[in-house]
């Protein structure tokens, strides 16, 4: 499913729209049946965001640390942007 999300995000659609629609369903399912797996799903979604940031903003190069810093800044400024961020209070 991660590859499909990356393709959607590469088309120019907003990553928030793409991830929120899919992540909402994942959270509903995993929250009901596999609550212990939610944290791994959240980390997986953040990794997808890192990859999107690296592709979108070339100044980050292939540096995951820079992408991580960018995502953390956005996360602290807009906690409700993504469903999985507001879920855990990141």
C-alpha cells in the first residue's frame, strides 16, 4: 500500500488528503483489532512522508535526517494536519 500512496502523492495531490483518507481506515481497523500495531503504522506513515519530502524538496537531497527535521517542524506547527499525528499527540 505504501507504493500506491507514494504514486498518488507524486501526482501532485496533497499528501494530507492522500494519507488521511487511507490512514483513517487503517486506524479504524488496527485500533479495533491490533492496537499494539498502531505505533508501527504511524512510523510507516511518517517514513512515507520523509520519502515524499525528499522527492518534493530537492534541497534535502537523500538525507533522511533533514527530511525528519522538516517533518518534525511541520508536525509541531500543525498537529492536526494528518490523522495519525493527532491520534498519538505526536
